[in-house]
C-alpha cells in the first residue's frame, strides 16, 4: 500500500474507531482524539480529571478497540517498584525465575500516578523512554507498541507526590477531562443503568498500529512549519532576550526541546487523520495546548493573579 492510500485508510479507520469507542464513552471527543494522536505517534499521555469521569473505562475501551493487551496499576503510597516491574522468585528447583509485573503489557493505565512515592514513579521512566525494564542487571524488552496512560486527580493534593518536571516531560500530552454537558450526562445515566452491555470490536492489531506510527514519521513537514513550532516553544522561555513581557512576568521555566519534537509529531498525526499529506501551522496549533500545558512552570505572580497555563498558551498562539 502506498503512503497516500495508507493515509486515506487511516482516516477511515480513525472514524470507525471513534464510532466504536462512542458505544461506551459518551462525548469527550477532544480527549479521545488526543489519546489516539499520542498512540499514532508512539507517545504517552497524562489524563487530569476529577474522579468519576470514566478515565479508566475510556483507556480500557480504547485498548479493546485497538486490539492491545491492557493492564491497570492502581498507584498507592505503599507501592514498591517490584510491584509494577516484577521480581525474581525461587522455583521448585531452587533456581531464580523472573515473574513479570503488570508493566509488561501494550497499554498501561497508571491510575493516580501522583499517589505513589518517587522511587516507584521513577520505575516507570525506563519503561516509558527505553521500552525496556532492567531487573537485577538484566534488561527485558517490552512488547511494542507500548503506551503509558497515567491519570492524576487535581483535587485532594495532600499526601501526594507531584511528578517531577523530568518525568512530566516524558508525557507527550497532558489531557484535561471536564465534566460532561447535561445532555451527555443524561445519556451516560441512561446507558449505564440499563441491563445492556455494549460490546466493542477490535479494529486494529499491534502490527497495524506500528505501521501507522512508521507512516506518521514518514510524513514530510515544510521548514516553515518546523520553524513555527520551534519558535512557539522558544517563546515560552523567560530567560531568552526575545521573550515577551507576558512570559517574563508570569513564567519561571519554559518548555524544552522535547516539546518541539512532540509538536511536530502531533501535527503530523493530526494532519494524517484529517486526510492531509503534510501538516501546516493550524495542525501545530491544534495540538499545542495538550503538549505545552504541563511543560511551562508558572511563578507566584501568575498564581496570585489567577493566570492559568491555558491563558498564557492562548496568548502565545
């Protein structure tokens, strides 16, 4: 199949995928789009939302429609790295045998990742970056494709361990889930209080997703679009002489080079699902909020004046 035909096929499969997910998940179209964009590009996503917004159900449903192995890890303050990576045990012949932990799956739902200590949070870093896990000096490769979809609860921050900036930067998207509209909530109540269970079909396989990731990487990007993305990321850095007054006033730190890479990858995938063979500036803008939201750090002035990351990013676009 040529790349042109492959992109047309991806457009159709993407629409079919969203229809399949809609059998279970009501609304949340933007959230689902961003999760799928991160999957098409091989990135990880951080879902931020209050309890009860079907974050777990959404990730589980997406995993089913993609035909991937799914594991959920509920992070708690007493969770140890070996609880998620696995550990060596003695078998009946008194030989050490490695028992794989839940991190060995295609899609990992890291539920409430900020509830566990830094040592356990860091155990995910190698898996996220290298797609491998090292136990007692031996490296075990993870099956591809591999995605970590983590959730964070924005309320009740007492007793939590906020993710350090270096780990936040590993997530391609930070996706904010909002409450459904009244009409959507009525539909949720109707569909979840009857005796019918919606069944979703797997429309992809692991190999097909890997093929989509390679297809997205092959999409050409004009130099002016790359320049736009890089300049946009540069405009968030208050230490640079060219930084705007707004950025110097309200930001302590801006986004790093990984943000530029993710903007281009996200723009490529966004263009592909809309049937375009090359991204333009509008595609970069479409993915900017989710990619920059968790990479810029506000100062006390922004906090005091109620200025959000979204306000700053919107003014930079």
